[in-house]
C-alpha cells in the first residue's frame, strides 16, 4: 500500500489522520507489540509508538512536554491467521485492504517474517500522547 489509505478501512482514525496530517505511515512507526487473543471473540492487536508526529505542535494533547504518541489497532473476528518467522527487527510493510462488506485482509512482513489474516473489523484504541525520553546523539 503506497502512502497509505489503510485509514479508510479502520474505525476511529480521524484524530490520527489529523495528527499525522494524512494517514500515518505504519512502516515508519515503532511496533510496540503484537497480541493475539484466541478467545471466542478472537482479536489481533498491534501497538505503535512514535516521536515523529507532524501535527503535534497544533494539538492540545501535546502540551506540557508531551513528545510521543502511542495507539493500538484492534482487529476483531480473526480468520485464517498465518505466521511465518519472527524477528526482533520488526515488521516493515503493512497492508490493510477491504475485500467485501465486513471483511479486511491484513498482511505484515519483515526481513524474515510474515503475518497474514482476515478480520471482520478494525478500530483504533488507546490513542494518547506521552512524555518520552529524548535520544541523545
């Protein structure tokens, strides 16, 4: 997916789009983690964080020294989950596409890993600004 239109298929993205001044480039964000919940209401949750938020200066959420953002993508009604490999280097490419009413195809790849599944829906949760340590270079 190019510059990314994934936000068209995910509920609750308006604040993210405003903060990033367009769809957030998932591949440029740090992946906090991947949680697979296999209970009856199966879900896959991806957590992301970044200190590069173009719209932060205009957002009241970034007052008082807040300099980072985290959010979670929660995919529900998971089907056909496949995982091949896992590397600490993370995932580098994300594709979220709609394949009919009420169905999404999700594909994530890294240097030596691949995760794919179908989901009934996806939503943004836990969007928050926070104060992160500043890297010294």
